[in-house]
């Protein structure tokens, strides 16, 4: 009687462990893997977005530098014109 009872417990534990393993495997395949693929895809998208944004920022900064140079040149030209205009009066 005790031996049979112990065998039944062992058998039930084996079945529960087997079913738990199947459930864990299915959970991994159904939930974890698609979620991981989505996370990886999002990560790649964010990397591409960062690169694109960095390139655009660099272009804008370069354009700002050129405009600063032009503005400085124009300021100097305006000052020269006003100085030249006052000396002729």
C-alpha cells in the first residue's frame, strides 16, 4: 500500500513536471520569442533613427556655421560702408 502510494506520487510529479515543461516551452515560443523579435526590431529602428538624426544635426550645425560666417562678413561690410559714408560728408 505504501509502495503503491509512493509510486502514484512519483508518477503524478513526473506528469506535472512534463506538463510544466511543455507549458514553459509553449510560453517561450508563443510569448517570449515574438516579444524578443519585436524588441530587437525596435532597437534597430531606434539605432537607425539616431544615426539619421545625428546626420541631420551635423548638417544643420554646418549650415549654422556658414550662416554665422556670412553674417559676420555682412556686419563688417555694413560697418565699412557706414564708416566710408561718414568720411565723405
